[in-house]
C-alpha cells in the first residue's frame, strides 16, 4: 500500500548497487530505495532533496516514485 508523497533528503546512494537511503524531513525512520524507484532523472545524488511515496510490504518499508524536489 502506498502513502501520500513526502519530502526528504538522500543521505546515501550507491549507483553500482542501485541502492540508496532517504531521511525524511520530519526526522522519521530512514527509508531505503532502489534505482528503479527514481523518476524523471537518471540518478539522484547524496544531499539531494527528493519527493517520494512509501510502500509497505510485510514488515518492510521502502521509498517508491522518488523524484527531485
């Protein structure tokens, strides 16, 4: 199930592995994402502000529809 769009900052991204982590603007739990979730650009950079939705599956949470803010 997807949530509403949120804002956050990319705190790490490894293009070789295709994995990254976003810290929400509210200081909530860090949210992982995969390269396949990035929209409108080819890649995001550490420190970049992004907008994203959260998808929950079982006990795991991940960011989807990650796009530049």
